[in-house]
C-alpha cells in the first residue's frame, strides 16, 4: 500500500481493524482476545456489548459469551469518558489511572449539585469495600441498600454517582449480571493479576490498541476516544513507534497498524447487522466514512447519545433495526435508510439470522410496507 489512499480504501481498512471482516494476521477466537485487541469496547448497554462480541466471534452464542464473562475474560468498568466499557481485567487498573481519573475532574461539582460531600464519597468507598470483601458480589439494589444502611442518601441519582465513583476510583467493578440485575465486585478480587505500567508505557499501549482496532484514525480521534488531551494522545502515538504507520487519506495523515500498512485492502461488500453501541460508530468522533450526514438523525434520534442498531452494507450505514424479544422468537423491525434490492434484503435477513442464532431464538423480520 502506498502512503496515499482513498477514502474507500480507508473504509476497507477500518472494517478490517474493527474485526468486522477477516484480518490478514490475526483471528481472535475468544472474548478475552477480542477485548484485548481493542483495549476497550463500548458496553454501557449490556445487550449491545454482548452482541458486539458475538458479531466478532462467529459460531459463539449469547450463553458462550456470558460464560466467558463469568470466567473473567473481560470486565466492565468506567475506564474513560465516564462511560462503561469492556476491558481486559489485568489492564483495568492502569486504564483507570490513565484515563478514568480524567472523568473525576467534575465529580466534586456534580456532588455539590446532588447534595453530597467529598466525605460522603470517601465513606461510600469504605462501605462498599467492606461489604464486598471476601469475594462478595452484590446487585445494584443491594449496594444501594448497603449505602443507605450507612446513612448515605442514594435518592435522585446520588446512588448512581457513588457507585460510579467507587468504580472509577478502582475499588469496585461491574461483574456479570445475575439475571437482569447489575452486580458489583471488588476490582482487586475480580482482577488480582494487574499489569503495572508507567505513564509512557500506558500511553503507548493504549495508542497501539486503539489504532489497530480502529485505524486509519487521526490523533484527534484517539484523543476523543480516550478523553486524553491532544498532547498526551500525540505522545502515546509517538511512543507506539514502529507498531504504527502513517498513511494519507484524501490528503489527511492518519495512523494505521503496521501489520495492515503493506496489505492492499480488498473491496468491502459485507452486509452486517450491528448493535447500536458498537465501536463501529462510537469508536470515532468523525463518522463520515461510515455514516451519511442525512442518516445521522435516524441513527441517533435527537442527538441524545442513544445509538440505534445499524444495518451496514459495504462498510456504510444503510438502515437501522430494533428488536423485540419474546419467549419463542426475536422480532426485528428494519428501517431502511437507502434503497435495498430484493437480493440485499435477503442478505440483511441472513445477517439477522446469525444474530437470532446468537440469541438461540427463531427470527421474525418486519420490513416497512
């Protein structure tokens, strides 16, 4: 590949980096390997996060992915931008120390708005730490009850703030749900074998993982994804050294993993049905390679941060979909955003059949009249 590539070639490289088409040098075969590839994966919506993994692990089911999370192949916490991600357990602590703490900058102001003090927040750390010691695992409701028993007010978002604060401070993490209930555990007990990196090593590793899982990308995209300053983002990219290459996409310099830099990308013709909260869109600030501006409103109605699940053809969004889970089937309603031929509709249904197989349910598809 030359140093100058087209936007079409860049999109093909991105789909490969995102593990949404075969990669020439790697084929992750477990939840642990997929999560480590990205470094962190969006998981604020648990159902979306589970399908993000399933979409990259052909043949695996929801039960398989949930079992892997119970084996602690990955955990959920708030490592950056105040948002829940799946991360490798051994890397959770250094990520919280590098990027998670940046979300604490406004925590005191938020506590003041909620009527909580810094002392309240610190006491919550002690209360939750004591309650969870010894391998304990409490549901969200049980954690809130424990805080209330210690005379900490959990009403009106106060409880959520204290639970978030305990995780960002590295005391707790999100363990897999029990049924539909969110659970918390001690980070030190859930992930006792923590990797220890200095700041320069952390920046370099995070930069490499972001680029290999999303590239080609700019330094500003890396800063936006992590919440780092642009200065630190550039330090990390520079520190990653020979692991990265620079290409020019329509004249703009972007970083790509070195293992892809010399491989001409094959044209993208895949049809995929992806969850809304997937790195495919949420891994970028500038989504013009994947998303037509005219479709932005349909994908993120009201620009409220709630992303709809997408139908993707040749790397670009051509529709959105919604699911209804029943006891005997999953019903999917599709809203095309671009014309789809009969053959293309059949390919969309094939992609949805894979999702239904992941859930272990028969599929029903509803198209507009």
